[in-house]
């Protein structure tokens, strides 16, 4: 949409015609009951406004106070118009400051330091016309890429995102887990327009309202599955009541890039995926399975994935037990041999060997 503002003035004309106003496109107010298209255009205009300024020429088509021509933004938001000198407050169009040379000689703003500083930043155009500048681009021209970069909503990537999309993830499992951690699954508590008569209880346990927090893993049906998996990972504990906290616990207890941490995350994501599929099967297909069947399915998935990986792990009893609990074998880390040197003892030193014999060199 911003592209059209930049390249196609007819769009501005269309909007002005649509709302029957002969004012400047950048200063008109949005109509009270706009169509979807008009509303989108106004939203894009407001997004683009802070990123535009002008090389000032002698054309009279720019509103001095209300258009985004100054590098700092709309002038009325920088200088209180009614509190400044009359020679400045009475200006209406931008060409009035640029009649003969860079400044209108009749424009006297006295000793107003703030106004002088702001006006000293005006960019003048040597040619006669006003030239728009797209500030985010160093050459002043609008591009779709720069427009997208400055107008898109930027979110801080959560720490768990890279852990969910780890190097050995199963794509569909990671996707559902990512949505669950973002609370983006279509559980009944996330559907505000759902028919009030629809039953909002958890369909797995028929107890408690369905939500991501409940399904993973407050629900007795799913908690039983996750508790057994935790046991196979070497931990006897109740899961955290919040899925984000549970993932954080997993991250703190299964660090590193070894086989065990990969296995733990594969099991975590497989559990979320399989439980979510079971929930959907019950809702949409009226098919239900006992949680023991789901557990078996998760263990098979984890085992087949881990057996296909060639990731090493430190060889210790704990890691060996975890691999064994999932029907896998540990891929021990290769330890390079450590070289050492030997110094011949001084003359007269004796060494007693285990068979009590004397060394020939001793
Ligand atoms: Zn439940």
C-alpha cells in the first residue's frame, strides 16, 4: 500500500474523491464509517508518515504545518503553532519559506532557538519542485523491502523458539509444540466466538476447561503420559502447571547438543503432538484412544527418530539408562588418546613390580 502512495498519486485522488474532500491526502481525517479498503489506506498512510520528508522546492502543494515534509516529522507536532511568532504561525504552504534563495527574506523568527534549530534542518531542492524522500533508504527512494522492514511489527524472538526448532526436530511435532507454547492452538478458550452452547470441557478427561495449560500437562489423561516419559528421562516429578515453565525446566535439565538432550526434546514435542492429535480426533472424528496407546506411539516415534541419528553422548550410567529406557543404544563420544612421556629414574632408584620382581632398569 505504501508503494502506491509513493508511485501512484491517483490512489490519493481516489481516496479524496471517495470521501468527497478537496483537502490534502496527508492531513484529512479518516471518515467515521470507512470501507475496509479506505480503512487500510488510512492505516498505511499513518504507518508511512514518519518515514517521509521532502526536498523543498517552490511548489505550493505542501501544507507547512500538517504534512510530513520536515526530516523530524510533522511540524505542528514539533512547534506549538499558536505559541510561536506570527510570521511563522501564519505560514500555510511550504513554498512560502523558499521564495528567493533558501529562505524567504520576510520570514523573521527573531531569536527563537528551537524554531531556528528545527528550520535549519530543512532540506532544499535546487530544482523547482518538491521531491519526496523515503528516509529508511539511503538513496531516498522507496522500495518494497525497506517499506516492509520499517512498517512490519517486530517481536522479540523467545528463547524457547530455537530450542523447539532444534537440529533434529520432527517438523510437524515442532510446529504444534511452537503453537502450543505461543498459546496459539485452537483450544476452546482461544475461540471467543464459539457458540456458548458448545461444551468447553476438556474432551480428554471431561474435567476442567480446555486450554493449552490444561492439555499440557494439567489434564490427568496427558499428565500420566508425560510423567512416564519424565521417569524414562530419569526424573520423578510432577510437571509444572504452565507449559512454558515445563519447557524451561527441560532446557535447564537437558543442556548441550548431545544425544540425551535431543532425545528429551524429541519426546517432549512428540507428546504434545500426539496428545493434540488425539484431542482433534475426539472432537472431529469421535474416535478416542486410551492414554497407554498414545504413550506407546510416542515411544515408537522417539525410538525410530533417535536410532536414525548419529549423535554422540558422554558415556555414563545416567545417559546409558536414558537411552536404554527408550529402546536406544548410546552413541559414546570418541575420546582421543592422551599421550604422556616417561622419564628414566635416577641411578639407584628401585621399582617393585606387582610380582615383586626387580625391573631390569631399576
Ligand atoms: Zn483434561
